[in-house]
């Protein structure tokens, strides 16, 4: 993410303490299961400084810790952070950010202002209909007190209002379905490309000291509270495969307690290397890295 951005409070209108912005952007959600990272591609629905809502090509479990990578626009760096699953409904889930830096929060606000992102309104159609019905009912009561002659025109207006409301709901639903169907086709295409890329076998084994010089982005692991309590320490060695773009596409712990190995892989998922070049071309390589845990 961009650094050096001055953090400013949000001054725009919102019905929430932190405004949510409508955004459809591809994202990856990575969850560790049995020590193996499982990446679920998806598309965001809305985002705010506290979390993100998304449609994923798979299901998560509330309470799971995951890693998120999302690029809100082509002009900004990808947002990489950890999150906790707060709810899951079929393919839609809500993720609460964990440890989001002040620079990342500022970047979200800057993106929202520069792109003039639409603020999501937290008013349901049912609430709006209930309010409308209450107001209409009050007007009908006042008219009936003066006589029954004005009741029929008001009933006609009420039916007309409901008809217009239903037409608008159907139109909005149709547009939303079209946008979602188009986005899902793009998502499936991206998923096929990712699977093809990750299926490539390493072309060469590169020494750890050589790859260390190509490391451009490093995320320190979180020391698990359970491991700290049990005074578990040590160095976790991992065998990793780095793709042509410098991202870590697969990893395998070679030693150490499982709880420390999971924490190491959770951090390593976000490491980024400059592409290793073989005969002048980016190559898929295999190497070994070490992550130390100490009190």
C-alpha cells in the first residue's frame, strides 16, 4: 500500500459510524486448513475501513482467520491484510479486517474520494415500504373522517404506487443479476488462469541466499498466543514455490510444531519477490526460507 499518507477523518454522509462503499473488484481469500493454504477467488460487494463483504467461489466458517488480497483500482497497490470471518450466507461472506494499518485505512478513504465511490445505504425495501404504508394509512384515516368520497382515488394512487415500486424492484434486480453474471464470468476466467499458473512445475531450485536478495515485500508472522503460552520457539524451515510474477504459489513446512508452521505460512502467503529470470525470462522456481519465532 502507499505510505506517507496523512490520516484524515471521513466527512462524507453515512448512516453508519464508518461508511461502506460499493465496489466490484476481484479478490483472493486464503485460509489455512490442515496446514495447507486454500485460496478462494471472489469479487467484492462493498468495503469500508473495518472490513469487506464479498461473493466467493467457496464457503468459509465464521471465526476462521483468513488472508485477503484485493485491488480496489488499477491505479493503487493491492490491499493485503488479515481478516476474521464474521458471517457466511451461501457464497456471500462478511470479513472483518485484523491489524489494518493507518496507511491502509487512509488509502481506502483516498480511493473512495478520488473514485467518487457510491456509499451503500443501509435502508431495506421492507423498511421503506413500511414507512410509506404508515404515511399513506395516516392520510387515509384523515380523509375517511371527512367522508368516504375520497377513499377510492387514494386507493388507486396507493395501487399505482405499489405497481411502480414493484417495477423498480424488478428492474434493479435485473440490472444486478446482469452485472453479477458478467462479473462471475470474468471471475471464472481469472480462476482458470490462476490454476494454470499454479499447476506449473518449478523450473529450477534457487539457493535461499539468492532469493533473499530478490525479496521486495515481507510480512512478519504473528506469534500465536498458544505458542507463546507454551513457550514454543524455534526456526521453521519451509519449501516454497515462487511464480513467474514473484508471488508465493505453494509452500510446505519442513519442521517444527504445527501451530508455528501455520503462523509462518500465513505470513509467507503475502511475501513478494522480484521475478527470478532464467535465460532472460521470468521463471517458476523452488527455494527454501526460514522464519524464526522467539520471545
